[in-house]
């Protein structure tokens, strides 16, 4: 670039959007000649084919890998680590691996009603699918209220993997899910829990589908297109 220098940087946000920044400056006067070029890339969109293939290719591997770990500690024992390691180690390095609390393509979000007897609201993505074995659940300050008990996940965050999905006895729109997770009530070993999604009264629950790693370009590849 003649007498000019430049530097390129890329940043990945929590929602998987990307910010690319290019700085250009004169060699002789870098302080007063800096010219920024900024580009924003929104989060990647899923296709129906991507979601269906993701479940078929990775769902069973993830759930089975976690089931083998029942009663043992995975990594540092944190709930997030179980999901991260399942994606990284059970899918032959072909699946997108957790970035922050994003574990793939989001299917839908449940938001607690905060009213007794009222089911949670459902916010579906424009392209979605039903919850399946091997999907990953991300809880944010969630409270599930039953007639004789309550379950709480997320202080404020908790991650689980779906092992079994079956219809809820009370509301056909929601499912009953057996999840695999660790770091529950201070116990840093993998265990199971059964949850009825229509009992969510507090907090937010996001459902993620494991998908191909190529779904989103690496930050290094992003720099090449700036």
C-alpha cells in the first residue's frame, strides 16, 4: 500500500454476529492519519436442511457421549464444559463448538409466565424444529414450579443436554425432557433430571441445535473478506 500501513481485526459477539475493523494510516504520521473501515456481519441464519442434518449427524453422538460420562466429572466440572466437550470430542471436530452460551443454531426460546397455571411463552426462530435428543438447553435464572416441588437452574446460567424427549402429560405443545448435566446443587458430576417445559414460570430457556462448524466462518477467514 505504498507509504501506508494497515491492521485488520475481527471480533465475535455473544450472539455470533461479527465486527470487522480495518485501520489504515500513513507511515510518517500515524496519529493524525488513521482511517477506520468498519463492517458488521449479523449472526448466521439456519436453514431447515442444516437443522435436520445437525440432529441426524450429531444428536446421538452428543447424547451418547454424555450418557457414558454419568457419575463422573468432565473437565472442570462446570455445566458449560460438558456441552463444550461433547461438541468438541464426540463429533469428530465437524460440529460448531460452543461460543459463549451459543451452542449451535437456536431453535426457540421459552420465557416464564410468572403466573401460576399459565405456560411459558414461546419465541420461535424463523427457521426452527422441535426439540430432539442431543439438542442443548441453555437456562437463564429458570424456575420450574410443580404441585409438590420446584426446580431451579441457572445462577444465572446453566447448560444441559437433552437425552430423551417425550410428550408432556399436561400440555401437548410442550415436552417432558430428560436432561444430562453437571454442577447441579454443587455436585460436579454428570447426572440426569426430568423437566416438564410447560412448568417454566421464571427465567428464560433457549434450545440450540448442534450444526456443522462451517455454518459460521472462523475469525481468521472473516478477515480475508474485509
